[in-house]
């Protein structure tokens, strides 16, 4: 199948599958990650088809919306790509990317480790969408979706969470900045990703300064 047709079909599949998804994990999140991945990959020696398919399918079934089941996304992606007669080696690579891209999996010392330049690019692209102005919006949107407190000074961030603690956390939304978002800059894999992340990181720090000043009645 022509690659451009395959990508068009993949976009249509993702849009249909994610209809009604939570606002931080909907089609627009996928589209932003897709654009970020294309931007980063300009400076990396990678397979463009793997980048496109991996970015488009990386959140086709986020485990947090499937009772923590991390097998749903890879299975859905594999079944779709198989229906499109995609080469088995491409399917295997895309599935590996979906299985290893998430932040929570970086907290686990168990399981198979997988690396590729394509994973590094897509992981950076996904993490960029978790920080900066959009990252802040997504963070509070998900906190509201889960009916979490915005901030509670009595509940301190857990800076040494295990994967299971991260998955089951119900802490206030502001804590998530310290437990994940502010850690992402230093986890970037590529120079382009780091450059963009540094600006977004600075924006989040400024936001938090303003947030605490307003919370404490100082501004």
C-alpha cells in the first residue's frame, strides 16, 4: 500500500477510535505529538514511516482509561496495521514503541527494555506535549476529569514513586508537576527535544511561581 494512503487511513482510524476521549488524550493530542515528532525527526536519522505510525498510534488506548491494562493499545494498533497489510517488521517496531513510550514505564525496573531512535523521537514528542502551556492545560483537564484537588499544601509530592504508586496516585494536580512534568526536560533523548523542552520547562516554573503567589494572597 502507498505510504501516504496508509497514513491517511491511520489518521481516520485514530480519529474514529478517540471520539469522545478525555481532552488531554484525544485526537488533538495525537496530532500535536505527530507534528512534534516530524519536527524532531528532521535532525535525526530515522525511518519516517515508523515515526508517523508510532506517533499516530502511541495513545490509541491509553492504559489509564482501560483499568490499567497496558495490552489494549498494542493489540489495537497491531490489529489495525495488520488489516492494512503492513510489513510485520514495521508492526513489531510500532508495537514496541507503544509498549515502551510512557513515563510510568520508565519508573519500573522490571520487564524487557527496548530502544530505537524512532522511540526516542516519539517519546520526546509525547513528553513535549506534557509540558509548557499545553502541558499545564492537559494536567488540569485530567485532574478535573478525575475530580482531584487542584492543590493541597498538606499533601506533599512523592518524588520517589514506583510504577504502581504512580498508576494509583490520587494526589492534587499541582503535585503532578513535581512528580512528572518538571522531570521531563532532563529525560529528553534528542537535542531538538531538549531545546524545546527547556523553554516549556521555564514557562511551567514561572506559572508555578504565579500560582503560589496568588494562592498565598501575595498578588
